[in-house]
C-alpha cells in the first residue's frame, strides 16, 4: 500500500511540473537604465517583492538597474529575443519598435499629467496592448519619466535661438530628431550609459531629460544651466517578452500581470511627487534653473506644433489613427 501511495505522489508531482503547475519555477530577469535608488528602480523592487510573495517563491525576480544590460535599445532587443524576460523602458526607446508610440512624444501634446493619465489609461490602453504584443512584447503597465527639459554646460537657454551651434545629446526617435531639427539643432543620439562621459569630454554640450533623471544619472555634475521647457511628456512602460510569456501557465501569467494596469500603482505618482524637490536639488548643486516666460515658451511650442504634421503621416503603422484618437480623447478628458 505504501509503495502504491508513493508512486501516486511521484506521478502527481511529475504531472504538475510537466504541465507548468504549482511546482513550476521561473525566473524573470528584468532590466532598466534607471539607476539604483531612483523611484523607478524602487518601484521595480516593490514589484519583485509583491510577485515573489504572491507566487510563494515560485517566481523569482532579478533586476538589473543602471544600464547593466546596456542602453534602452539594447535592452529592448534582448527582451524581444527572449534573452531578458522583462524591462522598464521609456516610450522613446520603445517607439523604435512600436512605431505608434512616437505619437505620444510629440512636443506639447498633453496639457497636464491628468490629461495624459486619462488619455493613456481610459482611451488607449487596449490599443497599445495589442500593438506591443504584435511586436513580441507583453504590456504590463504604464510608468513615467515625466516632462523633459534642457540641460547645458556653458550656454543658458531661454529661447530656441540660444541652441544654435550647440551639440545636444538626443534620444534616437523620429519625433525627438524632428523636434531638435525644427529648433535648428543637429542632435547626437547617445545611449544613456555614455551620456555623462560624453558631457565630460565635450562630445556634447547638453541634453534634454527630466530633472529627476538628470539627478539620478548624475548628469547635473557636467552642466551649469537647466531650462524648464517641459517640451515632451515621456511615458514609460513595464513589459515582458512574449517569447517568455508563451512558456508560462495561466497562474503564473495572472501573478506576473497583477491586476490589469495596476501592478505598479505608485510608479507615476512617485515620480511626480518629488519634482519640486528635484528642481531644488539641482539649484543646490549650483545648476542655474530657468523658468521660461509664456512668451519664451511660445517659440518652443511653435516648433513643436510643426513636428506633428511632419511625423504623424510618416511614422507608419496605425500612427494616424492613434493621433486622431488622442485628439478626440483630449477633448473628452479636458485639460
């Protein structure tokens, strides 16, 4: 009798393991360029703790922050190929693959955080979920880099003309490239891990990014001026590799996905809540922070308005439909 019971238990255990059931274990290697200790890396640490706890240790997370796995484009390709199981990436980097994301980074597209949230969460969530999956990516939740502004080493920027002749590091994206060209700047695409040394050695004289990312990456150590143009609102996303996702059972998928788009509910608010402190920190680091007047911003916005007409029809895919849907959603969401 004992031998029969033992054989039965062995068979059940093997069946569960083979079918990807209760005893199946899996490891998620998730990469980001966000530095350790930043709100983004901290949010990923919370996700790791939550999922490992809910799965009772059956799902393990290993997070690689600070560009350990390369720049964003390198990380993205590793996720698509299944060499990394997940990533937290900005929309600007993801737009090289999911071209419709370029539309979200059109300068001055959103009037406020509330408007951006309403459009992304209530009107475009399922559209982008399908677009991601078609490119080998499983969308989990939106995150955020925030509003990008301009940091420079030796020239204060108050109007677009001040940028003439300055070498600016830009994100490699059709929208970013078009905007800087419209401003009269020949931008230089450089991966995140190489930006600081490029600033230090004079390969570039400036960059655009958020106050938070500037400090997190220590770029403020190489600049003297920071102008709050807030020209591009940049969402980000947490996602998994579809190649990896297709190997999982339903219970694992449910745990990894969380509650729909609520796996990391604090990701955006954590970034927004400390923006004023980050600006104050820049000032304490002897960076001169400039808040442009409405008249000064008007010229930056005029350049941004020209970008929409240049890129929407050329990006490809469903970009025109997405852009039109955003405009309709903005009217419904208000300012």
